[in-house]
C-alpha cells in the first residue's frame, strides 16, 4: 500500500548537494519523521545522482566485458596484431560484408579464399576477435594445429589441440592449405572441421585454395572436408595485389 500523503505537512529542507532550499509534501503517521530525515536532496540533484549511478554501473559492466574479452583474446591464441590497430582499406565488398556478419554472429561459417597476401588472415582475425566478445574460441594456423597435436601427450599444448578437435568453441583456422597433405594431417583437419560442422560452431577459415582444389588435395578426407565447408560456410574471394610486396606507405 502506498503511503498516505493527503493533508500531509510540507517539509522544507536544504539540499545537501546544491544548498538550495526545497519543499516536498511529507507524510503523516509513524514514518513521517524517517521520511523527512531521508529527504536530503532536491528533485534535480536526486535525478542527477540517479543518472550518475546508472552511468557508473554501465561503465563497470563495460569494464567487466572488456576484461572478459581480453582474457578470451589471450586464451584463443590469436596473434595480438590481428586483433586491432591496422586501419583496413580496399577490402572487397562481399568479403567485408560477410566478415562483419560473422563478427556480429549473423553467420556461423566463413571461408575466405584468394591469392597470397591479399589480406585474408587480417580480415579473418579481425572478425574472429570481434566475435570473441560473445563466445570463446581457438585461433590456430593449420600447420600450428598439426604441430600442437604432435606435442607430448598430457601437455597443455596437446590438450588444447584436442580441444580444437573435440570441444565446443569457435574456431579460426588460418592457412588451411599450408599443411603437407599426409593422411594423418588430413584426418586431423577433418576432425576439426567435422567437429565445428556437427556442433554448428562458428568457423572461419582462410586458404589460398578453392574448395574444389582442397577436395583434391587431401588423401581420403578431401571430399568430406570440402563438402562440410561448403555446407557450413559462406565463401568470399579476397582478391587484390599481394600487400606484402606493395610499396610501404611511411606516413
Ligand atoms: N585491408 C588491409 N589494409 C591494409 N593493410 C592490410 C590489409 N589487409 C592486410 N594488410 C597487410 O597486408 C599484409 C598481408 O596480409 P595478410 O592478411 O597476412 O594476407 P593473406 O592472409 O591473404 O596472405 C599484412 O602485412 C597485413 O598487415
Ligand atoms: Mg594468411
Ligand atoms: Zn539540489
């Protein structure tokens, strides 16, 4: 029941914030005194204080989100320079659109293909890092993943590599075509991609090869790898010059 204010006395007080005198209708009955004591700020100062508190809460939430993001970045294994910094220019429209859709969680699979040095890893890394705000992930180059799988059984490195193959995290798989196409490597790559496929995990892949070329590349597993990628991923061509050999702008 709301307090009865009919015929209530007017309370006159000095605002503890701005020092102005203000008036408010008081209460009658046994809470009258407590109520009058609690009235310490004029309406304007009270509103300002509430707004300030809301802002502080928002900032605290943002800071907590940023700390969580930082821990996910570190835990994912993505190289720091791929997360931010460079201002990206000249990205083909389809690739740019799909990358921002991946970053925002609108699509769950993205396959970036194109010649060497066109910016595939840079684009994929940026999109992957952005999506880490919403979920945990592993970032591995395909050769790196194979090397980690060869680490001693029971080591943290080996354990995490198994996590890539069997866990439930998003996966960024860079340079998919850069492992020697042995049957062992094909089987591991298949396991990682199949895991993302069957659990509908976010997956972003970069490679110099088209899907059909990848299909032919891997003994026994190539077709299966390519067909899962085709089903799970949108494909974008990242064309353009090799940015590594372009003249550097010193500005
Ligand atoms: N959109 C971009 N704008 C400016 N520089 C870029 C852009 N994309 C990539 N680079 C730079 O070009 C080089 C090659 O990019 P990278 O993403 O590694 O290419 P890829 O993975 O296609 O071989 C890197 O030094 C990178 O910093
Ligand atoms: Mg690359
Ligand atoms: Zn005031």
